[in-house]
């Protein structure tokens, strides 16, 4: 059994990596991947806490969160493909320019 503190340290490490990816990157694909990494950090924290207290609530919420993350990723990838075919770029800065 993995100690609670090790699981939470790993979860916070993943969350910080995802947060840095969201703040630094300007590509929509990397932004979406960073959001998924942040969600996985939160899921690992839920599983670690549920395992430590020997409760199944953490695992059930983690499964629900994984399905929500999967749905979010599918919608995000669909929008990303649509934006790429329309604008021919995935750069966030070029997408914020208005055309008129």
C-alpha cells in the first residue's frame, strides 16, 4: 500500500505540471493535454485519499471524474479539429484576432 503523503505529492506534482503547461504554452493541443494532466492529478489525489481511509467513495468519484474528463477531451479535440480546418493554425494568439 502506498502511503497517503506519497500519493498526494505525486498528484500535486502532476497538477503543477499541468498548470505550468496551461500558463506557458500557446498551442491549443498542448493546452488541452495540460488540462487532462491536471485532471489526472486530481483523480490520483481522490484515489489516494480513498485508499488511505479504506472508503470506496474516492474511487467512485474518480471513475465519474475520469468519464467527465474523457467527454471533455472528446469535445475539446472536436473543437480543435474544427478550428484547425477553419484557421489553419492552433496558436491561441492568432485566434484572438478579430477579422471584419
